[in-house]
C-alpha cells in the first residue's frame, strides 16, 4: 500500500467543477469540503429534496445544461454504484469518475461489462470515515480530516484518473492510500464490515434485555455498539457486495467464539487469556491519526451540570491548559442531572489538563 499523488501541498490538479451524484451523508460531506476549497460543485440526487437541502447547506448548486465537470463523484448506495458510475461516464464524456462506495471490486466489474471503452476514466475511492447517520443533514465538511481514503486503480485505469481521485481525497483533508480493488475489499472486510456485523450482534442482545438491565449501560457498551445504529439497508448492501471476504472472516470468528464458549464454560483460564490478549493486541495494532503510530492516550472524566453554557466554559478552560483534545464523548449520569464529559488527551499531557480544570473548579478524575 502506498500514498497517492501530491497529497502534501502544492497546487491541486483538481480545479473543478466537481459533480457529486448522491448527496446523502458522504456525498454532501465531499461537496462541502470541495466547496470550502473554492471548487464549483454540482449536485444531483434521485431525491430532489436532498439536492435542495445540500444546496441550502452551501454544498453547491444543481447541474445545468452546458456544465462540464472535471470530476464526477458517485456517492449512492452500493447496489446502485455500477449503474450510476456507468451513467456518469456516458453523461460526462470528458470527466474522470470516482466514487466513495464501501466495496470496490463489484462496481468495477459492472463498469467493465457495461462501459468497456470508458472504464479507463473510472477509478474507485473509499474514505474510511462516516457515521451511523445518513442523509445530507448529517454531513460535515471536516468528516474526512486525517482519515485514510482508499484509491483503487485497476490495470486499465488512466494514470491521470488515478491521480485525480487521489487529489479529491487530499482536497477533503484525507490521507490517500493506493491499493487494488480486490486488496481493498479484503482489508475492509476486517476493518469495517465484520466489526459492523459483530456490533450488530452485541447490540441485538440489548434489544431483548430484561426490564431494568439496560440501566447499567456504561460507556463500554456504547463504544462497542455505536456503528450498529447505521442503516441496515446500507450495511446489507455493503456486506452483500463483499460476501466472500466477509464470510471467510466470519468463519474464523465463529471458530473463536466456540473456543471462547468452551473456555468460559469449563473455566479454562489459559485459553481465555490467549483470546483476551489477542484482542488487546488488535486494539494496539490500529494506526493513529493521519496513519501515524498510535499514541498513548488518557481519558479525563469531568462532571458537567446539565445547564446552558457549561460545555462552552469547560472547553474554554480546557483550552487554557494548552493541551489538545483528541476526542470527546458525553455520557449521562442516570441518577443525577449531570453529564460526564470524557476528554481524551495525550497520556503525557493529562496531568496538566486535569490540574488546570481542577484549579478552575471542575470535578475531574482519571
Ligand atoms: N455511511 C458511512 O459511514 C459511509 C462511509 C464511507 C462510505 N460510504 C459509502 O458511501 C455511499 C453513500 O452512503 P451514505 O452513508 O452517504 O448514504 P446516504 O443514504 O446518506 O446517501 C445516499 C444518497 O444517494 C441517493 N441515491 C440513491 N440512489 C440514487 C441513484 N440511483 N441516483 C442518484 N442518487 C441516488 C439517496 O437519495 C441519498 O441521498 C455508499 O456507497 C456507502 O457504502 C458510507
Ligand atoms: O465511523 C463510522 O461510523 C463508520 O462506521 C465509518 C466506516 C467504518 O467502518 O469505519 C463505515 C463504513 C464505511 O464504508 C467507512 C467507514
């Protein structure tokens, strides 16, 4: 795997116009990022109100006759990618076409079959960023900041098309990584598709919980299940489009689950320890922000009374410590009208942040 193109600065070859087809969460986020970079963005969607909403958010304008996009970005659900990419190649004969779909080999196979003369102008893409929400109102221009973005050239691809797909990733603030469509599908089965299915199984047990048990939900169960809130229709299409790689990994998980059931049931502490340690090693293997090494982080828990203005005051006070907040989460105390803010910061800066917060009257602990 290697980084693509001139992602690191200099003048971008992506000058626009960029047309975005499918202005839901991903498409509108791409459009907002391009618009923020000063690029003329054209919007289309099979649902007219989505174009109106995206346009109202400042993501771009409706395509007019005579518009000639330099790049078309297809951001529709996986089952429609091949057909919509093929149509975009026909509608914009001078444009490069890319997409943001979560699977790469199956749309390419469709385009090869239905548009063999134009397939050189299509190079797939996949930003590894999103959320459990959908539609244009969930979009944000900074969605892709520092995130990996797969660019997946194929043997017939025009190198200029590959470069432009990488430029889009860079304009959106992402880190472009080049790999083949097949390698991509293998990789995301492990990093995205199977994790989603596992989250769905764990969250499914919550849906049938006995009365009162869910009152004991802490941050752990929220961390493990967040993505399961995503649209089942979308994830059904994603998994169907990558069935072989997903099935192979699920089979491995099934074998380990059987091993775990036996270990727990028979009190086999040694086997359970091996499985738990493997899980722990997996969490450490995930690269950090911008693809760099994972940095040690600490969580500072701060009690925040549920009153207007408190969050703004907390962030202002935290800013006074000069420590960067890497991530934030908010939880609610079931018994009291307070929230618990989790501020995630670099481990070696946590003492400084905590001391500043406490000196300003916040109740904070680690
Ligand atoms: N949701 C995520 O976290 C995420 C992350 C990375 C990539 N993706 C991929 O991005 C793509 C879009 O996902 P999303 O989460 O933005 O979904 P979404 O439902 O928010 O948006 C999809 C949009 O496509 C439109 N659409 C559907 N069929 C169309 C067609 N034939 N022509 C034109 N418009 C059409 C819908 O009206 C909708 O506005 C999918 O391929 C998905 O695999 C999703
Ligand atoms: O953060 C999330 O909500 C996501 O699930 C994003 C996520 C992922 O698995 O990382 C989901 C599907 C995509 O194809 C790419 C990114």
